[in-house]
C-alpha cells in the first residue's frame, strides 16, 4: 500500500508511554500486556475519603496485611489483558459447546436412571453455589486490591467463576431435561445437606473476611488447590465409573482450566512470599488456618461421594497442595494436614 | 404509550446494512440519519428490531444478541426476546 | 428426590428462562455468617430494598455468550489497530491540531474508564442481589476493556506526538485533570447505590452520548479511523451499560417510596457534576476538531433536551422530575464551549495539550452555530488574541486561577442571565469560606460539606507546596515554583503544552507529512 508520507524521514519520538518506560527501566518497545497493565490505577492525590471506610483512602495498600514494595511484580504469566482473555475463553467455550451439544442431542444425561441422576446432582450441581462464592471473593480482590497487575487477573478470574457456575447449572439442566428441578434440589442440598455444609461454611467465612489477599489465598490457593484436584482425580473419575462417561465430557474443562489458572495463582504466591519473611509467615499462616477449615469441609463431601475412599482421597489432595506450595517457597509446619 | 423519541444507533458498515433495512421495513415511522461512521434511527414512542426480518435479508439464522457487535447507542426501555428487540417509552 | 427424565427430549428454553435458570438462585442467604456482615455496604445510604428478585435483567448475557461476542469484537478491533500501525495511520488525520482531542481523551477520559472498572467491581462485590452483582461485574470487566483498548490504540499516536506519554501520572496530578478525577472519585467514595445512580444512570444513560458520539463522529470526520474503531466498539458495550442505568434507577424507585427523595437528590447532584465535566467536551467539539460534526449546542439539544426529556417524562410516574438546573445548562449552551476554550487558551502553557485561535473560516462556522453569542461576545476576544500573537505577544496567563470547590474548574463561567459577568457563589463552613462557579456546585457542597472540604484542589496544593517532585528544595536560590510544578506533572516542558503554532507537533507534522499545519 502506497502511503502519502516520506517514511524514511520520520523518527519515532518514543517507543512507549513514559510510565511504562520508567517501569521497564528505559524507553523500549513494550508489549500490549505491559501497556495494558502498568500505570492504569490511580496512586495518589485522592480527593475524598470513602464514606464506607473513612479511615482509608479510595485505593489503599492497607486493605491487606501483606506488604509489597511493588505490587506490579504480581504479574500474570498468561499475560492476559481483556482482548487475549476473551479471545482465549471464546475459543475454549466453542470446544466445550461441542461437548454439551453432543451430550444434549443424545440425551446422555437426562436418560440416565433416576438414581444416577440423583447421585450426580448430589455430587456436582451444588458446586454452582461454591463457584458463585468464588466469583464474589475474586470480585472482592478486584475491588480492593492494589495494582492492575493483580486486579485485572482477579477480574478475569471473577468472570471465569461466574462462567463455571453457569456451566455447572447447564450440567444440572442436562440432567433434569431443562426443568430446573436439579437446580432447586442443588440449592436445597447446598443449604441443608450435611455433606455440603462444611464447604458452605468456608465460603461464607470468606464472605466476611476483609483482608483482600487473605481472601485471594483462601479461595484461589487453598480451597481451589484442594477441591479441584479432588474433583479432577477422584470425584469425576468416580462419577464416570458409576454413571457412564457422559459426565466426563462436561467436566472436560477441569484439568485445562485449573492448570492454566494455577500457573497464575502460583506466580502471585511465589512473588508474595519471596518478598519478605513477614509475607511468608503471613501466607503460611493463612494456608494453615484455611487449610484446616477446608480439610474439615472436604471430608464429609468426599465421604458422601466416594464412600470409604473419601479420607484417602482428601489425604492425597492435601499432599498435592503441600508439594505445590513447597515448590513456591512456602514452608509449612504440617499446616495443611 | 408516549410518543417521545426512542433511538438506536449502529456503526455504518456492511454488517448493519441488512439490520437497518429490516428496521426501516418494520417501523414505517422511523427516520434514518447518517452520521460519520454511524447510522442513527429515531422513531416516535416505539421501535422494533425483528429477527425474522433480519434473517430474510441475511439469508441465514440470526441471533438478536449479535446486535451487540455493532450497536453504538440507544434510548428507551428495552424488551428483548428471541424474536424481537423492542425499544419504547411507557 | 425422584426425578424422571423428560420423555420427549428436553424442554425448550427461551433466552429469558435460560438466563434465569443459569443465574438466578446462585446466591443464598448466609446462615453461618450474618448476611449484613457478608454484604455490609448496601444499607448505609438509606436505600430500602425489599425484594432483590424484582430486579429485571434487560440484557441476558451468560458468560458463554459474553466471551463469544466480546471475543469477536476484540478480534475485529485488534485487526484494525494492527493495520493502522503498519500503515502509519496516525498521519491520515486532517491536521495535527486534531491530536489534541486525543490528548484530552487519553489523559482525561481513559483513566475514568479504569476508575469505572474498579468502581463497578466494588458494586459487583457489595450488592446482595445476585443479578445486580452480575450486571455490575459485567460492566466492571467491560470498563477494563475500554481502558486497555484506548491505551493500545492511542499508543501509536504517542510514538509520534507529544502530550500523550504519561496519562496516569498526569491524571493524578494535573490541575484540569482533577476535574474528571474528582468527579469519579466522588462517585466511588459514595455508597454502591449512589455510585450506580451516578455512573450508570446520570452519566451513562443521560450524558454519555454527549461524550462518545461527538468524540467518535469527530474522529471519523477527521480521518482517525483507529479511534473510531475503539470508540464505536466500546460504545457497543455502552448500550448495555445505559440499559443497566435505567434498570437500576427504576428498581430502586419501585422498591420503596422512601427511596424517591434520595434518588432525586442524587440525580440533581450527578446531573450537574456530569454537565460541568462535559464542559471539556464542549470545547473539543467547537474548537479542537479541525472538521466539525455538530456544535455543542446542537448536541445538547439532540442528546439532552430531546432524549433526556423523553427519559424524564418516562420517570415522572415515579415522582421523579428533571434534574435541578437543567434549565441553566440549556441557557448556557451558547456560551459553554467559548468560556472553556478561553480558560484553556489562558493556561495552555500549564496544560498537556495545545490551544490556538480558530481560523477565519472556523470563526464563520462558530458564528453560524452561535448567532446570538459568537460575534458579539467571543470573536472580538479571539481576534484580539490573534493580533497580540502576530505581534509576538501570544497571551499566557502567568497567575493561578481560583477553582470551584466542587467541580474544580477555574471560576470562568458566567451568570445564568448575564454572559458578561463572572458567576461567584460562596458558602461558609467551619470558619472557612468556600467558592463555587455556580448554584449547582454550591448546592452540592452545601448538601455534603464534609466531603467537599476534602477536595484536593490543584491550585491550593501548589500554594501549599505539595506539587514539587520529591527532594526539590523550594528555598534554593532562583527556585521557580511554577516551572517546578510542570516537572511534577511529568510534562516535557516545551513539547507538551503551549501554543499549537509554536509546537514541535506542528513542526514534525509539516516535516513528516508535507501537509499544512492547519488544514483548510
């Protein structure tokens, strides 16, 4: 294409924005992730104290006990900004949609025996409420965290969790032939069934936890770090063995999504605990405290679905989390056990 | 029903041409105004976008949620179903 | 718990039913913890909600559809941005004066997109109603999109023009950028109901057309296809947000009659706050676009008087009236842009964009759009400035202006019934005197003085010595406080502000494109 300029005479004035150049150390071409991340959040000269928390500023690093010299080291290894995030999820959703279609057209779930439907509703559909809790907790971090590096990723995670809650709702609708009965049952189970009460209690406790980084670790590292391996390695295979492989098609997102998001959670965790001994101890303390709660919550759930194999499964996923956080530089005094 | 103006505006591009045509066909009182890169349709009181009318012009199935992609602005209360996207003042 | 499978295949779900099933009922009333502790912020404003289930979702977008449509929009947008960069599209604009609208946008508006992202995340956390939270969260992520796509698009202009290089830093410090910054922080520091009323309704629904339509149509008209693309792509989200705004207000009003006076006070406040903010847009439309789309007065008539009128007619059944001082805004429509441009012409050496005197043909356009005011009140001043400039005495105002305590704009607006007399209002509070540009701004202060005494007023802050870089010694010999303030702002002095005709932007433009500095 012919352009109406003498391109050779043009010397670019600068390679990137000044705030990005300051962060990178000099003016060099920056990635879209960098230009979408650094310098976005206001940092100073705030006008009014919040009516809802007059002791702090509008954005304030004191909304967590965790102390970081530079919150922008909490970068996302996926380098997600809005565009790459939505394009990635759209592509994944497309392939998930094929699975759902397949299951729906052949009635693979709604034609299961009533006892199987009942067992699957009991084991899986109440998770939609847990995901809705995870949505709210990540929204809390997005609202009150410091720095776009962290808060944009938690925003994406917020919406992921809503997507998962809706996906689990669709699973319910596939089981009940779109009547919504399974969803009503799942809610009753979530509210009343003894096996689900521990998980509901943990979720509600996070709702009243103010420290935004504590909420981050409690949900994304501890609860997810135990629950997702349990689902992936034990619950889903068990359900498939008992009730046929159709359910596996719908739980297909699990390993991929959990693996992808864990890389991000790991990067944040690693940077936080590497910052200082104080941070390390704080995070280790949260891990111990929330680990114990989640452990108590998972045992009845795992027991209900897996029967006598339940306790063993919970031990196995605890070992997985322990190994994982060990690699991230956290020393636990048998905290999660 | 009020006869105050409702409006809907789209980007002016090839995707929206059949949408505008469908709106004009379904809303005889609508007035279409062309702006740089944008087309604005005003109508007194009520304006309806019908899925079938768009499908006739597109020759394919159309999901009204696709309107989102090229929508620029609107005014009025919205009522959306599979078949119709309605703007009105009560 | 017996659940027989449907015999003849699954029930067909409508969009509405599907959305309701996937979304409604996700939330529950907590019992291990107190619900008021889980959602502690949605009652203190006095808004009474009896039944969150009455919330209507106008756009029923589940996440699968959200990813699909938004992903598609992003693919299209970035394809165009890539092509724009590869083809040096930044040189296709009419002339380099146009770039100044982008400077205003990137430093003044893009940071608000980000603030909206965080503000809606707060609302998306704090409402106890499930559907309301989801609607706010979707807007929260959309607003992040806008901040990021704007940074990515304008990034290319930043490589070739001045004044665009440090938007966040400037937004936190520069005097006129405290106008948009304080506007948004005012909303974010309020409770969640006031925030959504302010931003979703008063701004997005009532006023946003006056911001985006002129900017984007202006961009299209002036050869800036990149901005048109991100702008219109963002606008497609905006229509969802506007609809949320209308829904929020109707929902609150329908829940309890006691909510009506609270909402009316917010509508009054946020109409005036938003209108004052749009003063920046008015000068952009009438003065900064080399090729003009429509005048501020025409836009005000089309988007506020006509559409806004229809909207408030619709809300009358709830007992809501037009916002207070809307009539003043309409009286001012023939002078607003001229007064604001005058202020910036005075202080352009301390701004991150250029100003200039319009060309003769442009003055003719202004005269035709403002027959009652332009030739009589504003042309003589512009011609005087032009004459001074031709004698080498381009006028810069070396003093610091008094700012309105509420909107933070220099006190340059005139009396509603007398365009030749500056409007001054004041209030006494705790043994101090506070100054305002208008009755609207004075009312806002008088309703919440505790809030507005906190305003970080840039001029006060300069006089108090709070606008110097760390380590600078104001007692050193030869210390020039105003020069130092510009460094604190992050300006490249001599490049980022001042008269357009004297600017490096103008020289570069002529050298690089061979096109005239001022298009004819």
